[in-house]
C-alpha cells in the first residue's frame, strides 16, 4: 500500500495554538508565564505510543501515549501523523493528567493533542499519560507516528522532542456474511382419491365398496339415480322394490283364493254325502 508523506509540524504555528488553548481554559497564559522568574525547562527525553495491531473497518482505535520521567510540565502539545483516508478522530476523546483541560483536532494527516493545567493545579512531574480515540474508516496499513512533543513549564520555557515513537495498525475490511439459503414454499400434500360406494339391487343385496354383485347384477354408481332414503331409514340398496312388492301381493292373493276354493269344494262334497 502506498503511504502518503507524513506532514511535519511547524512549532511556531502549533505553539500559537497552544497559547490560545491556555487562555481559553483559564490557565496562566504563556506571556504571563514568561514574566515569572527564570526556571529550568521541563524535562522529558522520550515518548511511547501503543495501539491495537489490527482492527476492522468501523472499530475504534484506542491510542495511548506515555512520556516517562517528566519534570515541571504545565502544558503540552503532541502531534501524531495518521492517514486521514483510513482513520479519523473521535470528537472529545482526548484524555490527559487529572486537573487539566484536554482537546484534540485533526488537520489533514496530523492529529494534535493539547493539554494545559487549570487555575492553581500544580505542574506534572513523573510519568505523563495521554490518549485519544480514532475510528477506522477504510482498509489500510496505518503508521501512527508521534512526530513532535512540545512541553511548557510553569515559567513558559519549552522543551521539544521530535520523532520519538511510532506504531502500525492494520485495518481489515468488514467480512462479507455468507448468504443464508432461502427456504422454498412448503409442498401441499395431495389427498388420496376416495372410492365411490356402489350398491347392489335385489332383496338380498347389500352395500359395498367398488363393484357389487347381487340378484340384479352390477350397478354403475355414476348412472344410478335412485333416491336416497330419508334420515333414520334402513340402509338404501338403490333398487326399485315396487315390482317385487306387487308380485308378492299377487301371489298372496292367489294363495288365499286357493284356500277358499278348497274349503268350498270340501263343504260341497260333504253336503252331497249327507243326501
């Protein structure tokens, strides 16, 4: 990946910005500090910077800075080179020693942290810790380099460190999720065909499934138009019983006639014998 050239700070311009921050925060201005009795300049020899080795686009990059073994630091300005196409500052994320005012700004590829003590807060001595948050915006390999550290003492004297530390952050693209298979519409079961019951004509016939046989042979269930029995009646066979009923009545009458004729003949024969 091609990296753009780091922007170097201009101490005079940045110091002017620091002076403005001091006045805004209510601290002691550099012009007033310069009028104080002469004192030794703040002491610092090196700085360290740490950040996650790898992140994903959209993640927050926590950048921590440390200035070990400092002496008489009333204010400071730290400049960090960072690729503006890959990272951007989270507003209001700058932190520093307790009892001071912190701010951060991003100008192109340069991120600037400012800190000044407030009111009667004493100057800082010992290990000085600061931090800032960046948002990863594009896949890249980003070099985060502390290009300049300017320390201001209580009397306005300054100490400047250049190119003291750097680290590298690899920003990966957001993984593309695998497509989820789309379930098809549920299949609708097909109902099994229902057998149509067929009936068998005849006095001794019955009902059955399929083709029934009886005294009258088979009956086509499609063409059979026999009326169904009323509710509560016996099972309907589908046959026309009227002819059978008429024949039975005729036979019954014929039998009765024969009985009557025989009785009359018997009585006539008895009468003849009596004479």
